[in-house]
């Protein structure tokens, strides 16, 4: 790395000292496909002397073969990494680049410009201190510019560099630059977070105003890009903010040592400080800050530390250690901004896994309050969120978590959403505030337990969840099973899909969203029934795997028994007891399972009955037998 | 308090990543290659879990062609850290007589490194493996996530990577899937050397210049480390003052002529040199985008 600093050859120890004290700036570059992002990054690497001779030689060869700049070096090729992208001539993913100057080390996330990869920009931006937004001087502010600025604002990136690129193609026109600068500022004024905007006229290709003032823009009196990046103040107020340590891992080498490890999200801590642990609200004081090379007198935001406390209190992964006099908040229902990142759209009512730092919870999203049109910033009504859409939603968790509003703390106010079946990261979100009802309604512990209620009846409660196509025979079989159980003096309850829709769920229709809510309610009711000690039979088409899984997850292990009533569509349609298939085929009923809405068969049902080979009576016997095998009932 | 320096930030980030793995993985392992990056990674692990020992073993994939000094160093590290060290060699490869001279670097690397690594991960059912790769090493690595998923047959799908947001890592995986975790992703070569210097981390002496016996092979000087170098090359045997910028299999690792005998000397030499680090390795030259291809096939 041919750093030019003379110190390297003259006094390497002094150079090392200087390099040791450098600070770090993480930034992202964003812009439209042809704005010249990769060229700008390549140019910065080149100017910072971060390109080796062999890389330069390879670059020159590649430029002639693949480049778009004739005989000149195509800096973009240096940055566009993956083979397939090189052929397409576009950057498709987030790539990280590193360079340093005498004053700072830089980590650049090069993020893609075209629309379908907004999620990658958010990935690069979530850890950035600053964003460079590129604009083609000939084109001015585009939809993409607005979109990227809005995402930066959503991610809380305060420092923006508006890089007005390709100034060489507009004859370095001051008025063009000023017009772009003014219209951008007018637009950005509506975005809350962006409070430090600096516009710079550039030509990444020709090198104007990258490292040195360009003679082509005598009217520009600000700093060149690199100098701005070297000197911009990003040292956030995080050290001043209240102390937060999300506990990652409890360190217990032996019975005498119990250390709590994590990376400080904000604030500082000293031995002797009074702390409070959330969500339990237990208090203690800091005993030591332990490191391999000796205890610390103080630790600050950003450090990964190990704390010991003066009292033995129960703390585990996911707990949040705060200073006692400035604790974070807790809640289980929130208003949040969600950016959806998956092809499959967000399903209101569906349960996702939420990770918020080291905390994990089951999160159910409600219908969005609105989504934001990123081009106009208008709030629009929405029933769900699709890939790359940003909306404001209320979310409900299965447990209480600790948090700060994202605007106060990016680390304790952020979360990701994971699909339970595919394990893909499908969304990212920022917490605004806890809803009142969740902080005021506490779980009431009852004194008579589920097992006490069941014991009184001399039985073990469970739910039998019959799933299958309409007309498969679910209700018929469930009815026979219930009759047989009742005859054996077992206490039962039967919830039938059709019947429940006349009462509890009469406000729900047959859209995918309503089906999810339909099942959630029935699962909740059957859970209450098992709490009461009953064997509960549920007869429900329940076509989606995700919702059956959601229902299953509400129960204790072994309490939820899936009965797959397996009937081929042709057979069910042939039977057509209620005449519904005929209507569906005629287009009189929409969203009918098996016809124009899918049925996802269970992959590992607890009980699988095939109603082509078995009569309803025989199928019921199979179910009863399995209950006996599981020790849930005793069969004479 | 004073702002953290860039090295303090990188250290804190790496430690945070390691603790996430310790908390969420079922059966993690740390790939240990005996090189300088592994030395830094191991040092960070010792810091992350102090006073506990790191809660995972080390795994060395041994091609049987490493330098003798590396084997000595490996034994010393295992003893000093008290960590369990697994050593795995692809026995089928040994039986087939695969070796870097006769089989060529591509076959040797595939059989004795890539295949051997897959065997070892399968054998011990490790679900998460730490690797010391850095994003600044090579273009395709620059786009790889810190938590990088592999299919049951250890393939990497660069088009289907999970977004990584903030410091929140989604570690959920399907049965058979595994994760490669790269805690040094954001370190550069200079950061590694500087950290070794500041933290006084012990590294294999081959990194320091000394007079060593070398022969000319494939337009490189390689060190005469044992008696397995074919006769024809031994004719060029000579003593030279050399050191190694990377360490791997000795027939595939070119020595560079140097007098840098201390860490500041090495760093000075590196900063003034004008070729990139991996040039001393034979495998990257095989074909364009070769590293990306190897990674898709399961190379670390």
C-alpha cells in the first residue's frame, strides 16, 4: 500500500503512533444506477493510494477489456466485485471497502441504486455515520434520491453529503449546482433526522473536488469531499446518553465468578455505579469491569465489556443493564416503523420472530396504520407491506422487552423480523413508543392452575386440531371422536369453523388477512379451553402452514395435536356436501381453498387419516387410539 | 472520555460477534490456520470470554504440507490456551498421493483443504465455524456477510445472502445448514499488523526475515522445509534472507526477499510495498474470479 506519508520511511514508530490514534468513520454511498457511485469509490481508493500496483495493472487490463471509459481507467471495475455483476455492469449487493488517510480510517458500504435492492441500502446504512447521496448533475433529484434520503432519515443517519456528480458534463455550472442544492434542501426539510447536509460539486471521473479544490469550480468555497469526510464531527452524543448494556452472554467459569458481557450501547459506567436490570427492575451496584489485562476504572459506549455486580441477582441473555436513575422503558406493544425486505408480503396477524439486540420475542404485526410513499413522503392507507415498502404499524409481542425509542438510541430501539418457516430476515424496524395499554395491563397470575383444573376432571387436556380441505370430513370425524370421548366420561369442547364464524368471528371475511385472524382467535379460545382442563376439538380448514404453526406455538409442547384429514381435492369436490365447490368453480365464491386459494398440507402431522380408505368411524378410532398411546386418555 | 480509536472499535465489534455465536450456536468451532489472522482471532476470543476459556474448540485443517515451524507453533498455542484442538487431514487425499508438486495447486487445495474442511465439519457436526477472512483481501469477500450461510453440502449462494442490520445477527438455520462467521470482516491487513504490534501477540517466526534455504519453483522462491521437494528443483537450492507475507502450504507459499526482522520493520515494508498480499499465493491466479468460485464450492 503505497501510502505517501514520509513518516513511513523516516520514522515508522511515529507513523504507527499516528495510525493508532485514528478515528473511524463508517459511511454509505447511494444513488441511481448510473450516477457513478462505483467510480467515486474507486476514485477515493485510488486517491488514498489504496490500490496496489498489481491491482492497478489488473484494473488497466480489465478497463480495456470490459471498461466503459475507452483507454482510460474505469474505476468502477475496481469496486464491482462478483463475477456475474461484472457482466451486468451493475453492483447488486452491499460491498464493503476500506481506506485510510492520515486522519481517519473509513469503512464504505457501497450500496446498490436500483429499486429492488432497497433492502441492501438499508443494510449498509444501518451502521453508517454518514451517507453520500450521489446525484447526476444533468438529471437533478430523482425518485431514487428521495427514496434513499427517506431511508437515511428512517435509519437515523444525520450527516448527509449531497455529491453533485458529473459536473464536467454540465460545464461546471454554478447555477445548476445551486438549483440542485436548493431543491434538495427544500425536500430534506420534511425529513426529521437529516440535520447536517453538505453539498459538493464533483466529477468522480475527472477527480474534481475529490481530494483538492478544483480550478473548474472557483465559485465553490467548501471543503473537497475527502477533507469533509476526514473532519466531519460524528462522535455522537452516545457517551452522554444514559448507560445501556444489552447482556449477550453470562460468563460463569466457576461458582465464584458471574460476569455479564455485552457491548455498551450508550453511556459510561464505573465500579460503584448503581444499576437497574430490565425487565425485572432488580437493582445492584457495579463491582468490577473485568478484562484480560486488568480491571477498568471506567468503560464507555462502543466497548465490549464484562461486568460483575455486588449482589447475586438473576440476569440472563437479553436483559438490559441500565444506570438505576435513568432506566430504559419496557413494553410488549409498540408503534414501530417497518421496512419490508422479502418477496412474500408482510401478513398482518402473522407471527414473526423478533430480534432486538440479544432479545428475542414472538411478534405479531397488526395492519399498517399507513405506508409512506417514498417519492412524495405522503402517508397512504395500506393493508400490508410489500417488498421495499416502509410503513408504520402497531406490533404485539408475546413478552415484555426493554427498549428506547430509536430516535434516542439506534441500538436499543431497533429490531429485525425473521420468518419462522424460511428463517429469512424479512423485515427491519425501529421502535417509536410503547402503547399505553401494554404498560398498564399486567398479567394476572391465577391461583388455580391448569393442571389443578384438569386433575379435578381426572384427565389431561390437549387440543386436537383437525385440518383439511372443505368437505374432507373434518367435522364429521371430530363429532364422532367427541361423542366417543363423552361416552368415556372425558370432558370435551368442539369448535367448528363454520359455527365460530356465526359468532366470535362474524366480523371476518375470507381474505388471507382475515383467515389469519380467524385462526388466531380460535387458537386463543382453544388455549383457554385447555387451560380449563378440557380436551378441545377444533375443526378448521386452516390452510396455511404458518398459521397452524402460530396456533401450535401458543400451546405447551405435546398439548397441540395436528390431525390431518387427508382427502384429495377431486374426492372432496365430488362429495361437495355443502355445494360450495360448485359455487367456487362458478366464480360465485372467492378465495376458496383448493380452487383459487392454496392448501398447504402439514408436513409432519401427529395423526394422518385418509378418508378415501377409511370411513369416518374408522378415522375417529385412529384418533382415539393415538390419544391412548400418548397417555392423554385411558382406553378400556 | 476520549473517543475510541479505530482499533478499539474493531476489537469491540469482533468480540460482540464472537459472544453472539457463543450464545446462539449449538456446536461452534474456530478454524485455526496458524497464520497471523488466526492469531488475532484467537487473541480476541481469549479476551471476549476472559476469565472463561473460549467456549469452543479450535480446528486445524492439516494438508500435511505446512511449515515445520507452523506445527511447532500450533502445539504451543494448544498448550498455552488450554483449548481443545482438533486436527483433520483428508486421509483419502493422502492415500491417493495428492500433493502440491505432482497434483498442482488447484487439485491439492480442493482435496486437502476444501474437501478436508467439509469432512471435518460434517464429522464433528459443527454448526458454526469462525474463519479469519477479511473483506479487504479480495473482491468477492468484500460482499460476503459476517454471518455467511452454507447449504448442507457447504455451498455459498452469493445472490441469496441475508441482510445484516445494525449488530443484530439472524442465526436461525434449517437442519443441515451451517454458518461461517467472520469476526475480522472489517479489519484490514494494516489493522491486523498494528494490533499484533500493540497487543504483543505471538506469531509464527516465519513472518520475520531470516536466512533460509530456498529453491526456485513456479517463479517463486519456496523454502526447503523437508525432503519432499522433487530433486529437479533442489538444483536451485540457495540461502537467502527471506520472510513470508502469508503462511500456507510451503510449496505454494512464495518467500519474499526481505530484511524485516521486527514488527515495525514488517509494517514499514508492507506499507511501502506495491503489490497486494495474496500475490504470494498461487491459488488466486488460476482463473478470473477464482476465489468466488472456490467459495461457492465450500473453500473458506
